[in-house]
């Protein structure tokens, strides 16, 4: 999606990236556990969280850069 914010030079110049976060429940055997209906309804949080399919991936970002809070 594109909108008015994309006209701001700092946003227009920023690189885009896709970040997919996913969580899984794993049994002690290492096999995935099917989440219960309640877990699916409330947003489960499994014991294994991945980012783009990796556990503990290295990435850095500066959330405050460009907002007058330091750089």
C-alpha cells in the first residue's frame, strides 16, 4: 500500500524489507503441537518464535532515527 506518508523524503528513501514473525508450540519430542481452539482465538504464543524462518536471527534497527530522538 502506498499513501501520503510515502511522499516524505526520508520514508521514500528508506529500504523496504519483509519481516514474517511466526510462533510454534513444540512438544518435548521436538514435534509441533496443534494449538487449541482457544489458543487460536486469542493469539497463541508458542515456545519457538521465528523471524523469516530463522530462530534468533541477527538484525539491527534504530527505531528513534529520524524522529529527533538521536541518530
